[in-house]
C-alpha cells in the first residue's frame, strides 16, 4: 500500500527528489551531466546554482521511472582523448577544491609530472573504473546491453549548433554560456603504445559514441 501510494505521488506530484533538480521538473527534461563535457554551461543556462551532480541514467530511472520515461533526456558527449586530457588538467589544478579532489590531485602529482607520465603510471583499468571523472562517457547514458537511454545526444565539438536544435525542438529560449572551458589540445606527443592504451581503455566510447581515434 505504501509503495503504491509513493508511486502515485511521484506521478501526480513530481518533486525534485535526488537526483532530479527543480529545473528538470520545470522544463520536463533530464540532463545527464557527464564530467568535463560543458555541463556547467548547461546548468547556467537553466539558471541552476546548486552543486554539480554526475548521476547516471539508472539513478534517474530508479528514483522516478515515471518521470524518466516521460521527460526528454539529453547529454553532451566529447571526443574521448580530448575529454581525458581536459579531466587530467582539471585534476592537477585541484578540481573544485573539495577534499576528494585535492586528494586526487595529490595522488596524480606525486606520481606523474606530465600527461604522458599520467597515462603510463596512473591511467589503469581500475583507476578509470573507480574515478568518476575518468569513467567512460557511455557508462552514463547506455545500459548493459549497449542501448542508449537518452533521447538526444549533443556533441561538444558542435555544441552551439546542437544546443540551438534542442532549444527549437523543446521550445526553449535559453542561450548557452561557455563556462569552464578546459584545455583539450595535447601539449606533447603520445607514443603509439600510449595511444593504444587510451584507445583500449575507452574502446566502448569510441564505438558507441561514433568517434574516430584520431579526433
């Protein structure tokens, strides 16, 4: 009885219960914020001033499957190598200066002085699996059967164009500010072995998101 009542309340009285936010209820959308993919700019466009949340598709579905089924779901993806380098730069600067980000900064800087050393010494399958900043993007928007769980994928490389198309589709009038734009151009050449390692670790992203490895 209680479970049934809870389902009805979620259906008829949608509330911004974790991980939903008030702007999602207001705009009837779900933005899945993949780290280092211009998500802060999207939050700014929606007028959201709270903390950044990197919940995956199943977090929203488990919290309120009714809203998850009915709201328009979208995410931004990015070329995996460029995103990896952007995440690395974010980490070595201390991230958002939280205790966890500073600990990760110390872990990286104490073992690697450059991006190439980071790839050689720190970037392992275990590191990628357990560090949200470095997890494959597909983990956020694909299920275990490799089915995409969002309605619209925007690409970082053509974000202004893709954002305008989404706004036309949804009848939104928000401009997209460009915030926290991190470096994505590699300052140093990677060896064939390092490139192969990155390609292997992020193979699922290259395949599911449609990026070529030289991008």
